[in-house]
C-alpha cells in the first residue's frame, strides 16, 4: 500500500542559533496529572521564549487516556483510572514497561507542518526500533508504528508504538509511547486507538523475543532524535533537583 506520509519531507531541525532542547529522563512512575501540569507549564514558557524546548521521558502507573477522537464504546472495562488527555487520537493505555516521551517542541522555530511532524515522529520510532533489528512500518490509515506478524496469519500486524500530539501556539504537547515490556493484557480493557479488527493487535519489544531494556531504547531514541531534530542537552530530572535543594 502506498502511504502518502512517505512522500512528506522528514526532519525538523531548529533554526540556526536556537537553544538546544533539553533531554530529561525521569525515574520511577510519574503520575499522569503531574505530567499534564508539567507539560502545560513548560509549553507556555517555551511559547513565551522563557525556556528551552523539552523532550521528557517517563513511565506511568497503569492508566487509560482518551484523546479528542475517543468514543465511549472504546472503553471496554475501566480497570484503571481514565484521563481526558486533550491530545489527538483515541483511547490508549500507559503503564510500567512502556516508554512515554513527551515532546515540547516549537514548530515555529522548526517547521509549522503538522502532517510532516507526525510522519517524522513515526520515522524517529522506526529508526530507533531498527537498532534492535525490528522493522517498524507506518500505515496511511493507522497512525503509529506497526510490525508484521506472519506467524499469526496472513495480514496480521501488531502495534508497537503509539503517537498522539496537540499544539498550543505551535508548541507541541504529548508525543509517543513505545512498548518495551508492558503488561499487554491491560490493553484488553480498551479498543486501542480505535482499531477493532482482530488481525491488528499490540506487541512489545520483549513480546517479540528481544531482551531490550528501557535504557537500551532510550539510547536508541537519543541517537535517532538528533538525526531528525538536532542535538539536545541532558537536563536534571525534577526529583533530582528537589533532592539537591535539601542537601
């Protein structure tokens, strides 16, 4: 199938002279309301020119989020708290073993093209997965990154990474979620991303038989981010800053 997003120009480097975005990795499980509040505050500062852009890597406790296109019938069983995310897309699951990456990038400094931005996020994931010999693919009718599963049958594909974004003053919120080793049974409480066909499921790197750690994925994401978006600076996580203030 020809995918129109394959025809888009990829890559979102910042204008020359722009400050490098910060790259922050938080340990432990970040409450979802804390992430939402943190994103909103940072995006306002980025838009006002008062803070650099931020790439924020977290894990969440088990929860479901509903995007702006989510329907009531997509929540099959409320096993965990459900949050209205405000991002694009439908229902998804977040939980331990899944790397969630929130991107607060100013597209005015880069390129104000939403479709190309989403396609570049897909390409970023695909390039990172290639570090582990996983062939991720994009689909024109399904946002996210998919892997073919011929062992399940002809035409079967599983989603390994989800994408959902929002823009405020051309600064992005939310981002991507890559399954490293989450409990895949938790996806059964929803219709993931609104895809109901039985031949489309959900997988993870460990489910594919790969002993990949969260740190392994983070390294691959960092390398491939710089190839598409430019270099970034390591930031001190908020909890480390708090501890340092009490020393």
